[in-house]
RNA sequence: GGGGAUUUAGCUCAGCUGGCUAGAGCGUACGAUUCACAUUCGUAAGGUCACAGGUUCAAGCCCUGUAAUCCCCACCA
C-alpha cells in the first residue's frame, strides 16, 4: 500500500471496521464465567489477573538491561488507574432505540464510551463494551400507533397479544439501521453480546426481581391517582410528566351551607370536577371558618351534601381560604381524602368524558362540561368571581396533551427500602461521580422519592406477570397471583382460573436491570465484569435511569452496579441553543461522519466538553479533527518515505545513526549520542537535535493522557495529543529530522503517537498502521506504549535551540520590510550551542547564513539573556527598529520591577516555599542581564 | 419553596493541590510557498478572569455577599 496525498476516511472506514470485527478484536479476553482450560482445578482467571496486573501499566519498561547513564528520566510517578486491582474493564451502552436513528447525543455517548474502551483495551485490560438495543416501550409505541392511524386502524381493533406481535415485526423491519450507524462511529463493542431489552434473559431477570419484590411485600396494587394521557390511554411515572406554566382562571364558587342561608366561597381552576367533590376543606388554624367545621354544604347543580372539614392543605392566605376536595381528580385532594376517609368518586372517564354526573352533563368532554357548569352557576348567581392566574399544568411529554389525574388500579413498588439502601451506599462513597456534585443531587432526589408506578397501559413492553382471579367461588384464594406464563391470557391454578393483567412494565423497571442482564450476572458464579467499571450516560436521565439501576443493582445483587458514573450533558448547537426540530438546528452525526470521517466527528465532539455540562458543538471542531487526521496521515507518509529509503541496505542501529552535519557540529552530536533499547527490544539512539527532546515531550504527553483518562478528561487528553503531534512532533521534530534522519527513533515515536491517539481516532490510526511497512497486527489490539528513554540535558539543549529559533523568527517578522528571513544572516559570538547546531538552527529559522562574529558586534542583538546572537542587518534597519527596542526594554523593566517588589517583601522570602524564592532570584538575575544587553544594543543604535 | 450549576480573548471552552508573564481551537491581521501536508508553514494582535468585600507572602482558584444566565425537583384550590 502507498500513502495518498491526503487521508480519505471514506476509503478505509468500513473496511477497517469489518476487519476488526472479523478478527474478533472487540471480544473480551477473559471469560465471564469460571473456566478451567488448563485443568489445574483452579479458575484460570486468577492467573490471568496476575499476569495482566503488571501489563502495560507498570513503569518497569527496560528489560534487564541497565540504563546507558543514570540521568535518564524515567517516569517516577505512579500510574493513575482506577482499575489497577482488576484485569477487566466493562461498560454497557445505554441502549439506543432499536427502531430509530442515532442522534447527536448517541454520537457523543459512543465517542466517550468507545474512547474509554479502546484505551483500556490498549492498556491490557480484558475490555467488554456491551452493545444494546431498546424496545423503547412508549417511544416506539407512539411511532407505531401513528403508523396504525395512517393505515386507518386503531389499537382497539386488536388484542394486546396481536399488537405485541405486530410491533415486534415492525421493529424487526427497522432494526439494524442503528447498529450500522454504531459501527460507522467506530464503537468497538462485542456484537455477539448485544442485548435487546425484550430478550428472554432480560424478561426472566425482570420477572425474578418482580417475584422477589412481590414476596418481600414491596409490590402492591393500589388505587391511586396517576397521570394519565387521554390520547395515549396510558399512565405515566411522575418522572415522565412535563410541567408547563399555563395561563388559567381561578373561579370563586359559592357553596350553600346546609340548614343556613350563609354560603362558603371556594376557589377552583376546575369547576367541572365539582360533581366529584367529597368535602370542603378549611384550615384548622384559621379563625375565619372555625364555626363551620363539621357542618355540611350543598353542592351546587346537584342535591349532594358534603362535609366541611379541617385540613392543613387549605391555605388561609390563598383565594378565599376554603378549598373544594375532589379526591378522584387531584393529587393533593387525594391525600386529603385519605386522611379524612372521603369517598373517591370518579367523574371523568379515561377518554376524558364526564361520567357519574347528572344527566345534563353526562358524556360531555371536560371542556364542554366546564362551560356548561360555569353558565349554570352564573344563572344561579353562584359564580362569585374569576381571576386570571398562571399555574403549571402536567402534559404528556410526547403529544403535549394535558394529562388528567386519573384514579386507577396500578402496580406500585414501595421504594422506601430501595432508596434507603441506595442512599447508604452512595453516602459511603461506593460510586464515584463525574461530575462529583451529581452524587449529592441524587441522594437528595432519593430522599424525597415516592412510590413508583410501574404499570403502563401500552401493549409494547414486558407483560406484568400477575394474574387476577376470575372465579368468584373460590373466595379463599388471593385475588392476584404471580406467574411467569405471560404468554397465556388465562391460566388455571388449583382449580381456580386467573386472567393476566393486560398492563406492561414501565420501561425503566426493566432498564434498571441493564448492568445485571448485560453482563450475564448470576447468583451462582462470580462475574469479573460486574459491577461495571463505569456507567456512562446522559445527565438528564440521572433520576430516571441511574438512580433506578443503583437501587435495583443493590436489591438484586447486593452490590452497586458500577463503580463510577460519568454523566455527559446536552450537545447544544454552535450558539449554545438546545437542538430541536422546530428550531431547525439539529445536527445529524451521521452526516458529519460521511462528510469528514468518523474520527473527525469523534475528535470534534470530544473537544471543549466536560462532564455534566451542556455545551455547544459546531462543524468547526469537526473540521479541526479532520485536519488532525490528515496531519497524522501526512506525518506517517513522510516517516514512511524515510524508512523506505533507509531500509534498503541496512537499518541496524549503527548505519542509521550518522548525523549529516557539516562544520564542527558533529562533535557535539556524537558526544551526546545515547543508545537505548526500547521495550520491544528495538534499538534506537538519540541526539541533541530534537531527538531526546521529542522523547521527553512524548513521555509527558503519555503521562498527561493517562492522568486525563483516569479522570474522564477526554477533551484535555485529545488536546494534549493534538498539541504533541502537531506542534511538537511535526513542527519541530520532523523538521529537524529533515537534516538528521534517525530511522529507528522515527519508527518508535510514530508508533507511540499512533497508539496513543487510537482510542480517540480509531480509523485513521488503523489505516496508517496498516499502511506502514514495519508494523504488525492491528493497532486496535496493540499495547499501550511504554515511556521512552532519553537524556534530559540533551532535551533541554534542544529547548534552548527552540527559544533561539523562535526569537529569530519573531524578530525578523517585526523588522520593517518583507522577506526578511531571506535577507539577513545570523551571527554568533562565543556560543557553543549555536556553533554546534548551526545547520539545524539555519534550517529551522530559515536564515540564509550562520557565521561566527568577526570583529566588533554589529547588526541587531537578539533579546536572549544567555546567548550572544546578532541578526546581520544594516544600520538603517536597526535604527528603524529603535522604537521596538525601547518598548521591549520598558516591558522587561516592568517585569523586573514586579519580581523585585516580590523579593523586597520580607514575608514572601520568609513564608513562600524555598524553590519559588530561588526561582524568583534566578529570574531577576536573568532579566537584569537581558535589560543590560538591550540597553547596550540601544546605545549602539 | 428545595436542590444543582454557569459567568475567563470576538466565538466555543481549558485552567488540577492557591505559586513565575492566565492557555487552546476557531476566527482576525500580517508574512511565507516546489522538496509529507493549503486539510500547509511562520509571526502577531486580542483578557478589568461578572461585581463588591475578605483571608493569604501570593487569589481566576478559598470565604462572605451581590448581579446575570441556565437546569432539575416539588407546589400552585
């Protein structure tokens, strides 16, 4: 293969992914159940664990051979890895809707999760990224119902089982799309282990949990008010309800007091529910109505009599201080009703029509009824006032319909114990959160958690395994029994017939088992992948999902389901606005992948992002990512070109290590040449011409990336790699290598950078790896690079050369005229570094000549404290530069003043750490010298 | 009412345990150009770290208060 002039992602991506998959690169190496392949009667995983614990992670890189000299910098700081005690890394994918396309949030999720997975795979852990697909109960149901409507059908033409079968086929037809998109994003997941939320093992596990809870008395059937969508004909959990502020009216209605001519005025926003009133409440502490407590009022428009009760719920300061209580149609009133044992009369049906009301009103919609009630009250002079107010109203998060509080028999989970256990473990710090504060937020939520309604009246979901007795004869039997045979509508047990509850589980009830079912956790066997190392998901479903996984994990397995939680925020558009179809600012991740490549998308979306924050995203960052891919491609093309040349006769260490240096430079280089054996036994040498320096920089980069990844600082890791590859490797090291070609080192350093970037940009790094002549296997299965050995003094020398070169370039730019770099040579005096590295400096600074100063100083002296260097410019130009020089002297003077002021402060000298004081002293000496030289220069001018 | 965040360059964001002249990408300006890459190279400009106090030898960072923006939960007869 050859390197094209630029990287074209489209030519490689699908092929590369297919090759990875075929080679089984994404499969974890450690099995999830105990194995005993070697027949020694012990679980082989223990052995593996010991082997891999020193693998890649340990700083011991040199194999048996002693260092060339003692000053070699090795990385002394301990590796930061959250999983150092384990040989496995496991993470589950929050299952995308099996029926849908991936959106930008999925793009971010995959970029984050896959980077982690690939990183830990390279680090030598048996990594398992488990993919999933969600039946997305309600979401998919809404889509399917719309589809039915389009075909002129309604759900009521079919039985529950028929509907289930139809949706199954509908989803099966659509499925696969999202899986292809995950592949296009480079998700390195174990496809064989894909879990669908309606898989048999999921349903089994959910039933087992439900049964356990049933036996533990945590499941109860309750007639409670639930938020009910009249359009979708289903109830919701509290968390699914969307509250919106709306304008409404507060009406004052007079209720006549029984046996008196007096009336009591109540305020309500829902006059139509008055038929369901069970009482009028007044505050027990208010003095206004004390004498009325215990009396009865006559409900208007009907002849019913209801009591006046005392309850805290009535706020004496609000409205008239008296409130009508409708237990069947208001959440607060329901609670009041419970306290006072009031009857619950349902007056609105599930389809939103009036029932159990006088004939005139029967069958009206709530809205029609409201109008009629108001009209009739007005006619009887019972309507005493109205006021416009703003109050929040519950809406269906899918269709926007106003939700109706509805009295329904539903299955509830008593969450008290679940929440208490979860809080205990959270407070013990067993799960680390990124961002940290979410732990507190979660605990706060759990403390106020109410019982969980798990019944949904939609067919597309897991059937609730509860059956109701139909035979009245056998009165001793319980009304409800648990049974797993939900494929049957009716079962018989002990001669008694039972019929299945038609409802299905709330999606979150099954989803809360996700870490358990995906890892195949069982009661019997130790599973090295449970708990998960990390749960990565959106911060918006902290309560809905993360909280429930924690409660369920603890309930089922006794352990927290994951050790760490990383929550990402929303991806906003370029202007920080929420993406929405109506605004038309939705970014489609797949389109970006097609246009710029998968890697570009991943690098782009990780940039400028930190845990838990809603942050902007735009094409610009993807373009920056694309450019980096192309840069790395061309770097590799360049290196391969050099390796190709050099490899023909002999690539051994001796022959390639001849710097092409003229003048006196080679002596310095030779004196500072160091030979090293890298960890894979390939020899390389280094010299002062940027070679030791690049090793140092790469080591620092690795160090930084490892630290960042341990703390989920993806954006920082990417930025570090970007700067190292581009600003350091390409701009300085490769430029230097155009003069001094060190083939083994070029190979070694390039490999290192390619592997380090691989977690974030898997495709381009693999494309390069496959294109290079000397690499083997897949970079996706490579080993995380060890630190490079180098000579720190030599590295620091190159740092000085960079300073000199930068100063030359800057000064040349600021001189009047154009093309200065071509016009003026560089003169040095008494400077061995420059003398020994003339060729390099000349090439990097792009000056025409470098010569020793002959005779008196001339030209323009460079503002470097420790080097005596002159740009050989004519007097005229120097004098034009005078102003800039004066400005420079003033600037340095200001810095010097600041430093001096600090040293004059006795408290600073006494209290600041010694090394800082020493540094300050050093800086003062340097600045003073610099100022002195600049002043001399000015005098010359 | 309860809880959680944000405010740093024109834009989007870093800035870790308080420590040298507060950084990056994009954008802008100026310059370069056969020899890996115009998806390029070089140089530069651009900051009252929201505001006001305080602690400290030293504050973008810690403390107190203020303002603006945003999110979540609960309630709203």
